[in-house]
C-alpha cells in the first residue's frame, strides 16, 4: 500500500508544477524575495555577537536592505553570489549593487562551505528527508562547531545564573540547504527554502524526534515559499495592469517596482544603483509608480514601499 504524500510534498509539488509557467519578471521577484526571507532566518540564527539569551536584534535588523548589520549583509550576499545557483546569485548581485557593496571573502563562511560540500556529496537524491537526516548526523558528529549547546552556568556579580550557550554554526547548514532547491526536485528554481535546518536540530536534547522536527521545518519553509510565489505573482499582475500605457514616462518603472515589492523599502539612490541608471531616471520611475498608486514614500528614511498592505512582505 502506497502511503499518502506528506503535506510538504504536496506544497512543493504545486510549486514545481508552476515553475514552467513562471515569467522572467516573476522569477526575478521570487529570487529577490527569497533573499529577503533568507536574511530574516540568518539574523535569527547567526551568532553575531554570541550574546546567548540576550540575542535580540530587533525587527529592523532582519530587513535585508535596511539592516544595520552592513558588513554581515555584505558577506552573506557575497557568499550567495558565489555559491548560489544562477537566479539567486544574480539577485544577490543586484542587492549588492543597490547597497554599493563590494564582494567580500570572510572566514566566517567556511562552515557554510563545509556544509555545502558535504550536502553536495549526497546529491542527487530521491529521498530528501533521508538525505538531510544523514547529512545532519554527519554535521552533528563530525563538525563540532555545528553543535548547539543547550545552556551554560555563568557567574554574574557573585551569583550563578543559567543562560543559553553560545551559538554554533547551525546557520551555515540552514543556508547551505536553502540554496539547493534541487534537493527537493525543484531544479534551479528562482527561490530558496529558508529555514529547513533550524538550530533546534543541532541541539543535544529534543522534545520530538529529529525526523519529526525536520519534516515540520520543511513544511514551514515550503509554505513560506508558496506564499512568496502567490504574492509576487500578484505584484507582477498589478504592474501589468497599472503601468499599461505609462511606460512612455519611464521604461524602468516595472523593474523598480519588482525591486521594491520583493526587497522592501528602497531609496531612489538604491534603485538607481541596482538598475544601473541615473538618479534622475530612478526618480522618474518612482514618480510613475506613485502616479499609478503603487508605492508610497516612507518619511523617516525617504524610502519607497508598496502602497498596498497586501503586498508588504511578511515573515
């Protein structure tokens, strides 16, 4: 008797079925939105200062373009531009251009290289869950810096307190998995499955078995990828409708819209650098989008963001 497919398998099958019908414009939006989501996971898991239980960077830090973790973002995007498949690599370079970043090479990303090398050695596969569990076991037992400690006892002001142990390199495994969509039969899809390998999988003790935790993480990542696909499809359709007849004013308005709706708030200067145009041309694009009722100005930083709350990227 053949068992019914798991919910995450059905979700990814729907995405796979949609891939042949994705336009170049939608693919670009999806890749950029995936980068934005990947950064949110990175901020959640990366040991920026290894502050243990005090690690709480705040909401703005998790926004890829607006974060104050500028150097960490540069290294993050540089690594993806080198290791990611073409759609993600191109998207990373667009964001680097927007932020005027040069490529960086940090030893901090060596764990991600090791994790990716071990994962690629197990591919291709017909059993993604089994392969990920085998890979997880390798990382947990043979790469000690991936292991996540539970808690540690420290003395503060003469008192002994228990706090979360310093973070390990689980973030690197999460990043490596995310940039290999063909692990799940998606080929070189213009998306990333962010959060498939959360930190909980690398801890010594678990409330649930590792296979159950992994399947739950895959389901959440698949659901968010499907949500991004729906939102970006709506955004592209809106541009086709609202900008019809307006392209005489600015031929770059559609691409400017794709950048804003995928990445979040962007200034005119950032748009100009990412599009490779002058600030005047970028301003004309923004004006066209404003006249079409598609974007609005955020006063605090003069950044443009989607006018419709329904098209604001959510975690």
